[in-house]
């Protein structure tokens, strides 16, 4: 039998589900929700990261229960009738007490993340983003197919001919592969194809080796920004002191960005090979270089309106790239799951000595940061981009040692702003207030933070001890 809360006889799981906030992985729906609309929500979760739907609980957390038993059967059949291919899920019914004090039930559906895109019965594509399910337009649906590996944008024939490639750069690539001829080397790696007896560059070939790929893909560039201090200010307080836009083929963007980042990043004295101390960038070069190459390699080039941004601060490096994590890659499995959104670009950069597969490059970043005594890389995924933060503050590492996995957002907030309220901490941890207070007091006992203000003072906060 399910455990119950001694206060009101409500099964504990029902109470917990009713109290949960809706987010990327959780949705509540009324007991009157239609099976056809449920199909759309199932598709949205499957196309994103999976999740849970609770039926019989209102948006404001009231347990109304399920009054119509026939509705449960319709929900059970929703995936088969209204999703294509059928969304994989587990359906169960949970006994509970509704808000009127009557014995009732709620339905709980747990959805697996999909390897390939799903649509509803009308052919429409949905995606879970934050706490809402969004219907995608044709271009967005195509982007999802690229993300899931159903199609590869970099393998499509570009609008440019073979003559759009930079001759010197192409010859460098041919030499790196050991091939005897230009056409054979490019077609063997998917950088060109034969069309009407003549070679045509694919998108991968154009982006990697093209003289001016931005004529065809204006957003295919890297922007490097240097910020003064630790924060990001806007308007009259804007603190960007340097801003470079790097265009041309991908390999030149990488070379130029590496040179600029190496010059602009602050220095730290660090123990190097051979047991000698030497000045290095505050973030190990191998870590930020891998972050840059990964962003350029695995970004979405088909997604218009955005570019790769590398933001340098006094205490960290942020690398943001267009597109969500591809395939079955998730933040929690990114070190062990390999998937290339742009497989031809990834392979060609490997031929030139720039990149590794996604999992290998990510592992190297984690290892380099750990070797330097710095916090692990922090990944965050937004609706249409992924941001990676490499932090140079060793104090973050000491804070994270005292906290459970997944506390990177809290540590970043605290070390940047040097103070946090309990309410802010609850949001950053994504845990209950009692659990959050336990974490904060653990840090207080370790002399890492101190409380400023009394327990009942609404202006009280926790201050970082440096």
C-alpha cells in the first residue's frame, strides 16, 4: 500500500505530486483533459528529455481526481491513437483522496525520451520547453530531425559549387588525409558529392573549407567578448571592453579564437609539467580550447539567427552555441554518450587535428579542470542553445565538495554575487526549503558562508566567506 501522511490520510506520493512545480520534466492536467490533447503533450515530452504527466490534478495543485472511468481508458490509448510513432511510456493509476475528501484516483504517465522525432495524428510536431509544450513550425521541426539524427544538415549539397572552396585550405586538408587527389578526398569524407559530372560542396565542405561561407550562412561565425569584472552588465553599465567577430571557414575561426582567448584571459601561476610553476590562463588552455572546438563542431548550423559566443570574465569562461543537445545526449550523460550533430564536420576536424568525438572532448575538459583544482564544467540548456561555463574560482570546488551532485548553479551564483537568500537558494537547488536549509547549514559549519540577519528577518541572507 502507498505510504500515507499522518496529517490528512493522503497517500504521500499523491501529496508530493500535487505540490511539485511544473517544469521541463513535469506537467499536471485536469481530470477532464482530452485524450487527443494528451497525445500532443506525450509527443512534446518524448521529443525533449522525457518526463511525467499527472492527470487529475489542476494547475494550482488541487487534487480533483478522476470522475469518469471511461476517460482513463481513453488516456491509456492516447499514445497508440494520437502519436506517430507510438510514444513509449508507463501508465499507472494511483489511489488518493480528492479535495472534497472522497476516495478517488489520479493517473501518472512516465514518458521515455525518444531516439527519433514523434508527431501527433495530424503530423504536427511538439516539443517540451521549460514548463510548456510548444508546437513547432516546419523549420523548427526540421531542426529537431537534425538534432535526433534522422537527417544530417552537414551532408546536404550546398548552393555553392566546388569553386567556392579555399584552394590552400583544401590542399592542406587533402594532405592531412593522405589522399592522392582533391575530389577523391572530399567525396570520401562527405565534403563534396558528384552532381552532373562535377563536384559540388556539401554544407560541411563549405563551412569547413569555403572561402566565404557566411555568404550562404550569415550566422556561421564565432564572437569573442571580453567583460570587465565578474558580471554581465547592459545599457549604460555595459562592461564589454572587447568584441571580435570571427568569420571565414571553421578552421580559421578556431585558430583566431584560440589566439584571442589566450591573449585576453587573465593569468594565474599554476604548477605545470616537470614540477615547475608557470603563468597560464586562469582556465587551463586545454579545457577552454576543447570547449571552443566542441561548440563549433556540434552547434546547429541550420538554426538561423544565432552564432557561437565565447564570453570571458575575470573568473570564468562561458561558451554558448545554437541548438539543443543532439540525439540522446543529455546534461547528465554528456560524458559517456557520443553523438555528432554534424558527423562530417566532426570527422574532418579530427583529420586536421582539431577535435575529438563529443564524449571524448567533454571528458578531457572535466579532467583538465579537475587537474587544476577547479570546479567541474557546468552545462545549461535553454530553449534553443547550450551554455558551458568553466569557472576559475577554486572556492567553487570547495563549496561543491559539500553539496550533492547538480549544485553547480548554486555555486556559480554564490561565487559571482557573494551572497544568496534562502528563497534564491531554494530556486537554484530545485529542492524543498528544509532540504535547502540543510545544505546551507552544512556550508556554514564548514566556514564557507555565514548568515547575515536573524532567522525571522525578511532581509536576511547568506554571505560567502572568502
